[in-house]
């Protein structure tokens, strides 16, 4: 059970890192050679990177205790979390087709996790 909780922690860390990357880049502008230094000095980008390092350590723990083919599909939860957070925090738009695709992915994850 702990392994599955840690997979969820890993997903939250990764999605939060992506959200921070996006927020940092939105403040700086599109990545170019001229603002590369500003991107790498952005506190939001750095916090996102730290979250990625922590997520990787959590993932190492998970992989040391579970089969990859059992836990890796669970990371698809990140699709729904990223979709929801992009709508709520970034005020992005999600089309019905995007929602449908996300639901199809999640149904696939449930099917993969079912024991036969």
C-alpha cells in the first residue's frame, strides 16, 4: 500500500514541477538564446527542478519495492492532475476531446491494474 501512496506522491511532485516550470516560463517569455540565463536563474524553475529531484528519489524507492509494469502505468494519473491544475491555476482551456482522451487513458490504467 505504501508503494501506491508513494507513486501518487511522485505524480504530485512531477506535476507540480511542471506547473512551476510553466509559471516560470510564462513570467520570462518564450525560451530563446537571449533569455536562457534568466530561465536558469528563475526561482520557479529551480523549485520545479528540486521537486523533480525529490520525485526521482521517491521513484527509486518505489522501483526498489515494486514491479515496473505494475507501478509505471499509475503515473498516467499525472494526465488528469495536470489537466485539472492547468485549468484551475493557469486558466487554460480544455476541450471535450481532451477530456475524453484523458478518460480513455485512465480507463486503460484501471484495466492494467485489474488482476485476472
